[in-house]
């Protein structure tokens, strides 16, 4: 009994100690367990009436008190949480002759529980703040989509009217400037659309289902290729299926493939290759092209919002497409990266986790 970490004691019907473990004596501030014999809780604790009443009720009713948790300040000043069980002590004839008690320290567990409660409180507060931020973002998105688009449409529309109705009195430079105004208004409209699409991705609910990645990639490519089919050598291998949101993964393929088409547009002949690699925990997909490529020194900027490694005069775009790819893949628990070399092409990778119930 003295070698057990739990605090064990026996008391008579008057709640006087008749035997106890060394660990119990240590808590009471005594070196020798024998020093406790004959004493009661009142000799060690000023407010022992509650414990005394509980023990008397256990002996009277014959019903044990099981795993009762309490905060205890011991005689030496230590403060701990303990879980205590008390039960009647009976002789061979079944008569109650005292009480048996066993307690163990649960302070660390209670601290962990408190930490979890605090964490839950913090999470609830963060969730409330996030919900409020989302509402503000929704309001901002509404403002952007209506308050900013309207004047852009007006600028573009009136510029077109100006060119059509006053063409005879506009010189070449005037027409050129009007063309720039219309083009920039449309570009700003596209930038707003892309920004809104990017912001909404963080709030869109994901509907997961099994996706045939090869079929999806081919479908997207056929929608994008149009009249350029003769210029592009499109190569695609077997791709492993994956679980995810079909509409969002379609957007990933659309952005990566349109990116490849855009940056191979100055090549008379170009190759766009779609393939995959596999590991034990993820499927890796890639889109490789023989286009303009990029300097690996700036690879960390590729997936940032409004980040462009080529000028507007070289290749059109708003700099949001790859940021959208990254956000979608991250929301699926995956990752993205890219490799490239100037004038030799680029490869864009995205990896999605393999699911236990996923089949090739």
C-alpha cells in the first residue's frame, strides 16, 4: 500500500484514522503514517465538517461515494485537485465498522480541461469575429460589384458612343486614346471580377465527390483551345481520380491550361502536356508547356494576388488566376508549386491528398 501513488486510508465509524498510506501521510505533513492514527480530518483541515458529514452518510446508507472531485488545500500549503472514492468498511458479518477511502491527484487533468475550455472559448470568439469579417466582406463585395462596375460600364459605353458619333471629327490620335480608355475600362472590369471570384472562394462550401481528372482536363482543354488546335500538340496521360469539388477543380484546370495557352501564344508550334505523379499520401498533377517560361528567382511570387512576371504588353492578364488556383488547392488540403526556365517553358504542379476510399 505504501508503494502506491494513490492516497489510501481507513477510518473507524467516528472518522478517526486507523491506517493510511505513506503518500496520504505525506500530504498531511507527517513523515510516519502511524502519526495519523487516532486523528480526524479536523486535526488537519479547519473546514472538515463537509467531509465528515459525507463519510457518516456513506456509513449510514451503505452507498459508496465514487470519484468525487474537489479542490484541496493541504496542511503544507499545496493546492491540488483530487478524485476520491469512499465506501463502507465491513466485517465478516457484514456490519459497517468504518470507511475506506482512496484519492488520486487529478490536477494535471483539470488544468488540461481548463485549457481546452479556454481554447474552445477562444475558438468561439474567433469564429464570431470571422463571421463578422465575412459579413463585412460580403458588403464590400456587393459595393465593388455594383458601385465600381457601374462607372466602368459608363466610361466604356460613352467612349464607344464618342467614337461612333464623332468619328468624322476625331483624328487618329483621338481614336487611339479612346481605344485605350475602352480597353482599360474593360481590363479594370475583369480585374474586379477576378478579385471578387478570389474573395468568394474562401467562403464557398465544398461539395466533395469522385472526379475523373483526365476526362475533366480534356473537357476543359477542348473548351479553351478553339481555333488554336493546329498550333498546339496536346498530350495527356492517364490521371488518377480524386475526391473534391468538381466545379472548383475544373477552375484549377481552366486556369492552368489557359495559362499554358497564353504563354505559348507566341510560338508557332507548342507542346502542352498534362500528367501526374503519385506518392503514398497524395496525387500530384501537372501542366507543362514549352512557352515563355519564367525565372525561378521569382517563383515565390507566382501565386500571389496581382503578381505578374510579364508585362501587360507581352501577355494579357490580371495576375489573379494562379492565386485562385492556390486558394482552391489549399481548401482541398493540397499544395501548389512551379518550375520554369526563361524561353523554355514552365511546369505548374498541384497536389491533392489521397483518400482511403479513393480508387484509381
